[in-house]
C-alpha cells in the first residue's frame, strides 16, 4: 500500500464520521488549550519578573570579585587569605576561558573624586580606568555619540548623565547676584535657580570638546596641611548610552595606566606622621609582580547563559554582584509553577486520550468487514496498524491545532484586559527592558514558537499513542471472520 493511498483512506474515514471526529477532537482541543494557556501565563509572568529585575541593572553584565566567604551547612566560612583570588591579568585570562563569557573588562578606580571642566561648565566625576584592548569589545556597542578609547592618555569617554550633572558655576554666581540685587521685586524673587528644567543642561554636548581633569591632594609640612592641584588636559571622544545603573551615572572612562599614575600621585605624601609607614608599605607593594584591579566586569553572551556563567564563576572562587544572582531563584520558582499548572491541565488530555481510544475501538467494530476485505486483497498487518495509528494521530492533530488557536485567543484576551486594567503597572512589570522606552511592552502571557510547535507535536503523539491498542486489535482480526461479520 502506497503512503499516499493510506493518507487518502485515513482522510476518507475521518470525513465519513465527521461528528464523531469533531467531538473526539474537542477533548484534545480543550486539553491542549489548557496546557498552552497555563504555560503561556507562567512564561509571561516569568519574563515580566526578569525584565523588572533588569531595571536594577543589565543581567548580562556582572561585577566579579574574589570570594571571601561561603555558606556551608547553614554556617558562614571564611576563605583562607592565601586561597583568595587575586584580580590580576591572570584572573582576566581565567575568566575569558569560561564558556558563555563574551568580554572581560578589568577596572581600576581613582581613589579620590576628580572634577571635569569643559568650557564654563564643571562637575565632579568618578574616574574609572579600563584596559582599552579588553574593554573595546565590551563597550563599543554602548557608545551613543563619538567613538571609544583608542589608548591615548588624553582621551576620555563620559557616561550619559555627566553632561547633565555639570553646572555653569559663573552663570550661577551671576544669577545669585541678580537675585540678591532684586530681592525686593516679587518677579525676581520668584525666578527659578539656573538650569532647573534642564533646557540648557540637556542640550550640552561634551563630545569632541577639550576639557580639564582637576585633582587635589593633601600633604603636610611641619604638621601644617597643604593642598596641591593637578590638571590634566583631556578630550572627550565619546559618550555612552543611557544606563539605569546609578553608580555609573557620573563615570568617566580613561586608560587604566592614567588612573594608576594618578593614584600614585594622590597617595604620595599623605602626611609626615605616616610617611615612614607609607614608605614601608610602598616598598612591600612594589615587590608584587602583578598589578591588581579593583574589580572585573564581565559580559555574558546572552541572558540564557547567565545562570551557567554565575555557577562557573563561583566554582572558580569568584563572587558575583549582579541582579543576575536572583535568576536561579526566579527560574526554579516558575519551573515549579509550570509543572503544577501543566500537570493540572494535562488531566484533560488524559481524558481526551481515553476518548480517542474509545472512538477507535468503535471504529473497528463498525469497519470489521472493511478490515477483512483489505486483508484478503493483500493488506499486511503493518498496513492495518499504520492506518489506525494515522487515523488516531490525525484526530489528535486536529484537536491540537484547534486548541492552539483557542489558547492564542485566550492569551490575547488576558493581555488586553491586563494592559487596559493597569494590572502590569500595579505589579511593576510594565517597565521591562532596562527602562528602554522603545522596548516592546511586557505581556502577562506569551506563546513562544517552541511552545506552539510542542503543543502540535504533543497532541499528535497523544493521538498516536491512544491508537496503539485499537491498531493492534484491528490487525489481529481474522480475515474470514471479518468478511462474514455483519
């Protein structure tokens, strides 16, 4: 029997008992719709929870520090000092070998706050030294204006909010004098402070402009405190995109060697009373043949690989500081939710399977003579079993397709009423995507493509499994008895 002929026979038999086929498929439809809808709801809530977590930082970026203590049997145990990882170039190379890590950026921060002055504007910034070669692949996609560092010591890249936090000090002083001079005038007394409203500040562009980094340090001569300033001419070559991380809003990135030299200048001559101790510590530190970073930031290839990367980092003796640490808890929680909801919905599929078995057995009783004739004209046992398996499988497939459509309609209704009723906002789940206004709105329920394909395939397999017993029973019928039956 040709395959095309068997499909024609199956379709003819299903069409001949349309009502029975439809009623049997309804059970599969309800079961499939229930499973898909339940899974879609749990997946949507999980996605919303993860996106809400992204508001506290990018989940694919995490700070790596040495692991100094860990928990075992409910007790905190300190890691021996000689076992604590060192954040040096050796650690950078070790991190690069971990599967899933896309880029590694070692960081060294200036120990004092610096002031950046561009034109008449100035503001305090946090100077962060980065390895240009290592961070190029990490930060090049985050540039909004200009370009990234090339390694020249006078180049700097500023965070998005740096220009908005810089003030025109001279203008403020003039406005203050005007307010004092016209203190008796009501309209002058109601004048807002300069730059409130952000009109001029928001339009201030730093890229491709020359500026000055100003540092100061304190030292003592005869127990008298003295202050010294150091100015470094720089050029702003780029500006980063907006970030939700508050600790990087005033960051200015420079080559790491610049920060290293500035740190040595700042810590030099802190005081006569500690000069001897400081010199001794400096000599001890000079004996080290490696330069240590303050922290190392890594970027993971995708959010799906974050959990595995976090686990690998902890196994190698590193601690991770990122919202991504909560991903494992979220994944485990929603996995349990999916299993519970899926198990409840699967009961209806079990009932539908019994219905398919019953339908196929009734079909055997009605078509006993037809089965005998097929055997007499040369149909093999395999042919008979194939026909009944395909027939039951198509019943499951029809129910699965209808159930998927039903689930899609239910999901759209849930998302519509969830959005119009403000449910997403009340759950604080409507602001995913790290605060990106152009990001797609979060939904309460989602049906990914893999879930749709799984539902269709699973319903077909359920139908095939339900048809195994009737197919075996049909293939065992005696040809002569089947022909004689009425």
